[in-house]
């Protein structure tokens, strides 16, 4: 049954895009940031999401375990501002 779902999801025209969830998680993280200051990530943010956002150049990470903090880079800040303008334009 599982293999059938995977096969169905990979058919042409299907909306299955595994990379999309990763991007959505990163965007939620970026939009949760309060400016470019060091801050704790939102509760439930995985280390994987943090490291993927860091690899993309959107954030910097410091600290370990419960004391982990992140901050937006210039690229991350620009990306969030552009995305907020895009969302606002869609609303109108």
C-alpha cells in the first residue's frame, strides 16, 4: 500500500513536492524572527530546519541544546521583507 501511494504521488500532474515542506518550515522560521537580533527559535523548530536555513544563508546559529539562538542574516531579512510584500499584494 505504501509503495502504491508513493507511485501515485510521483505521477505527472500530482502535487507531491517533498522540497516544498522544507521551504515552508524555513519560511515559518524566518517570519517568526523579530528583527535581526539574536533570539530563541520558535518552540518545536527542529535542528534540521535550523541547519537547512543556515546552509541557505538565511540565518546564523549560536549556542547548544536549550540555549540555541538564531538571527537573520542580511539575505534572510531581505527575503522576509520581499515575501511580506508579496503576501500583502496577494491580499489586495
